[in-house]
């Protein structure tokens, strides 16, 4: 019987190893499938602007066609727009891989967050297309330890989204609430909002809500913006999420710790 017990044990072990190997194999295949899906998403995002640029250049170069001034300008504007888009994509991809590789090191300085917000709004002025931006900033605000460039990028991304996904002219509210250990920044719009089941997924890289295009039609995103925002905020020891704005719309909220006890590493 001890012979039998040994054989049995061996067989059970073999089966266990086979099962483990199968699980590893499936995991690898899943990673491969995911990588392929990501790659084809990026390829698509590169190809679309490229083919617009190619068409515009080919048209401009046609010798036997005399384009009127407006059309000619239109071609050039579309080349500019699509090149910007490609540049954006490359920058986003680099940011994303830096975040994933853990190579993001915020260079923190003490800075008044309300000033940063006003800087961003000034810089974005022309892109707000006449939208009203209401700011609700407390009078007494402690400076926050932050990487200026990174938080600037988060605010810019969130504002760009609020412009891109809500009807022209609809207002945006920005507010800061100061608590004991953190500040909460809210960027709320009056757009279609985000369905409850998608409020986490939109922070995944390349995730875009299906069937919703921008009102301008031109400014197509890459699905990386919010994933980058989350990476940048988490590098500061903060959190970011979206909730429904009472009365309709999306309310993106992020926190930044007010002291080292809030999650930032002590040097
Ligand atoms: P992108 O804007 O490049 O698609 P993001 O990561 O910035 O990528 O956003 C992911 C998705 O979340 C968008 O495709 C959009 O569907 C949705 N979204 C983002 N911001 C808003 C908003 N303010 N209102 C409604 N939907 C939004």
C-alpha cells in the first residue's frame, strides 16, 4: 500500500503541476492579448491623424488643382491639428510608461494651490471658448507641497475634458476644500456625466466611453488622460475619483495631502 500511496501522491503532484503550468500559460496568453489590444489601439490612434495629414499634403501638392484660399488654409490647419495630436499622443505614452515603470518623482515645492489654479485658467483662457468658469477658493489656504508641472498637467487634463465632453458654453465649477490633513480639488461640469458602472474604468489606460464623441468633433482623445492624472496624483500621496454632480454632470475630485503624514514619503 505504501507503493500505492507513493504513486498516488506522485500522480496528484503531477496533476497539480500540470494545472499550475496551464494557469501560467493562460495568464501569459491573456497578457499577450492585452498587449496586442493596447498596441492595436495605439496604432489606430497614430494611423488616423497620419492618414489625414497624408491626404492634406497630397491634395496641396496636386499640380493641376487650384485650391481656393479657404480650402488651402483648411488643409494646412488640419495638418497642424493632427500633428499636435500625434505629439500629444507620444507625450502621453511616455508619461504613461514613466508612471508604470515607477519612474515618476515629483519635485515638490510649497505652493499656493489657488494660484496654480488661476495660472492654469489664465493659460487656457482662449480654449475656454467663452465658457464661464466659477472658482470657489477659500480665503485662508495653506500652501501645499506639490510638483507644479504635474499638478498643472492634472488640472489642464481635467479642464480639457470638461471642455471636450460638455456642450459648448456650459459652465465649469472649480473649488477647493481644505480639511485637516488634505485639500480636495473639485472640477465639476454640467455635461452628460459618467454612468456609475464606468466611474472606475475611465481611469484605466485607453478606456474611452463608447458612443460619446466630442461636440467639436476634432479633439479626439487617447484614453490616457485620466490614467495619467491618477498616476500623477498618487505619486503625491493623493487620490482621484469622479462622482455625479447634483443636477447632472461629472464632478472630478482629487486630494493632496497637507502634511507628510498624509502619505508622502519622509525624506
Ligand atoms: P480621452 O479624453 O483621451 O478619451 P481620458 O482618460 O481623459 O481620455 O477620459 C476617458 C473617458 O472618460 C473619455 O473618453 C470620456 O468618455 C470620459 N470622460 C472624461 N471626462 C469626462 C467629462 N468631464 N464628462 C463626461 N465624460 C468624460
